[in-house]
C-alpha cells in the first residue's frame, strides 16, 4: 500500500508484537507493547508535522525471563515521503520512505550491521523485519504494528 506522507501516516498509537530469534544464543523471545508517534512540532507556522517522537514500551519475554522494555526514537521530516529516524540522543539511525509501501535501509553500528525492511500492509498494519549481524550480534526481529488510532483521523 502506498502512502503520500510517511510522517503523517505514522502518527498515532499502535499495538505491537515483536518476535526475536537470537541465532548466537539459540533463543527466541517476544515483545508485546504499545508505540505512540506524537507530533512534537510543526517548525513554525506550518500546519504540517515536521518532527515527531516515537515511544515504545511493553513486556519482553525470553523463556521464563520477563522484563519491561522501552525505546524512544525521534523522527524528522525530510520531505512528504521521507523521514529521518534518530536515536533519542539525536544520533542518526536510518531514513524511512513509505511512498511505495516498502522501504529498505541499512545502519552500521560499529562492526554490527542492521538491515531493515518496512512494509505497509494496509492502512492499519505495518511490518518491520530486522536482520542484525556482526561480531556481537546475530538475530532476526519481526515487528507487526497494528494501528489503534491516528492523530489526523481522530
């Protein structure tokens, strides 16, 4: 499914489930939680969202071990179709462009390589596939986001 405006499409609240297959440790895990993408500024008089904050929190399970987990990313509009994702401390992570409904990106973190593929399945479902390899990491994570609400449609 194509999207005309990547950042506007992502705004809102999403349920998420993530399966994690750690090849190095031979274990599988699951994360269940919620993510919100909130407009944090229009950048002046513009009515268009220029920046947003992604907050994710939930429960992470590996075998019998259960823990709370969270992460935050910052989104910066590059164009209607493209967004730069930053870590919470402002370091760049990856670019995301959902105009065609699919996007691939790569992030180098030291000697580790993060390969991401994002697919817009419908107006309410987005999937992310991460393949992470390197001297200290070897895992696959698949996340399904299901829209609960959208700030522009509420």
